[in-house]
């Protein structure tokens, strides 16, 4: 693997662990405050509303379509759906607005651009379905956290499991806080990105913990735990830079060229990967050390066979 750190160099990550932890905690608190005061800008997947898809006979400019809808008094989000000939508009639910009325208005506005336009889909999503999706999304995140806690506790050590879950919780809250602060639409694609961030960030933490456990048996007993974490984090830093860097190149490309349909998805991944890299290095390790992990907790216990067991096996 490409190495960015010279052999023998150890970066003292843990020297500033409390400072970075306080900064991360401040971002988490700010995100919670934003969600409590401003709330999330829920998409139609969660709030319900009317979805209308149109098929034009030629390629159309999305800005021109939005202007035509605005002149008709249609307030919603318009985006391409598959090609530059197909446009989908989502209209939030309002009093006095029904599916048929919205469909007629969209058709009328679209005909000002292309008289041969066709309505290919008209659908109403009820608020009850949206509320159910919110509950399912929260449940999915909670269940994934519990499963991760159980897995790392079994695979490594409960202190590491607690540190990993705390850092993953930070990742989720900060991603949602960014969407709340800037009032960017939070829909099912963003929820999928949040769950993706959990899995991606978890992988980083497992790599670090695995190296820490290896060093617990390889390094001299005189090496302090903080120093052992510094060595392990330095050894895995090149791998983190390569994997996070290449992933970010793809995500940034999606943000720039992917269009509005997947902007929320790519933004959530971008924030989650950048912030998750810091939490993998600092938050997970910091909490593991604060909970008092020792070298003895990481070294596998040797099972001594009794003399009677040897005799029985010979029989």
C-alpha cells in the first residue's frame, strides 16, 4: 500500500484528544439545537404530497420548466427523471389542493413549452405513509447501532464497542444537523446515505481497533496505552487517506455533476466521510481510553488444559 508516513514516525494523535473531542461534541450539540429549533426539511417521501411525471417530445431545459411552473403558481421541486426529456415535479400537500387539480396545472404549464407533452405518472402520497417511513428510518438507525455494539463487543472489547457506537452516533447527528441548518431536503435517498455512512465509518474503526489489538501483543509491555493508540493510528493512516480520498473524489464528482436528484445523497456521504474520518481517529479511540481499557483487556486469554483432560483425550 502507498505509504504517506515515513517508517518509524509516530504522530501523537492522543495528545490533543480532549480538545478534538470537545470540538466534535460542540458540533453534535449545535446539530441537536438546530434540529430542535429549525427541524428537518422533510421531503415528500416523509410528508406526503403529489408527484407528477411528464414526458416531453424533445429535450428541455430544467430552468425553463421551473419558470413555466412558477408562472402557473405551482410550488414544488422539479427535476429530471431518467433523461432530459422526462421531468418529475413534487408538490407538498396544502389545503384545497388535490391530485387532479395539481395534475391539470402541471399539464397546462408543460404545454406552454411543448404542446405534445404527456403526463406519464400522477400519484398522491399520503402523510400517514410518510410518518411510517420516519418511524422506520429511525428504527433502522437504532437497530443498526445496537447490532454494531453487539458485534464489536463480541469481536473486540466492550469499551471499544462503546467508543465506536458513540462516534457513529456523532456521525449521524452531525450529518442530520447539516441538513437541518441549511434546510436541505431530507428524503429517502438521504436516509440511505446516512446508513451508508454508518457502515463506511464503522469499517475505519474496525481497522484501527484490529491494529490496536495486534500491537497489544507485539509491542513491549512498557508502551503506554495512549502511545499504543498513536502507533496504531499512524500505521493505519495511509490506508485511511487512500480509501477516504478515493471515495471523496467519487462523492464530490456526484455532487458537482450528479444533478439535484442525488445532491442530498452525495452531500450526506461527503459530510459523513469527512467527519467520520475524524471520529474514527479521535472520538472512538478517545472514549475507549476514557473507559479505562488496558493491555490485558486486548490480549487473548490462554486456556490451560488440565492433566485429566489429556488423559481422557488419550483414552
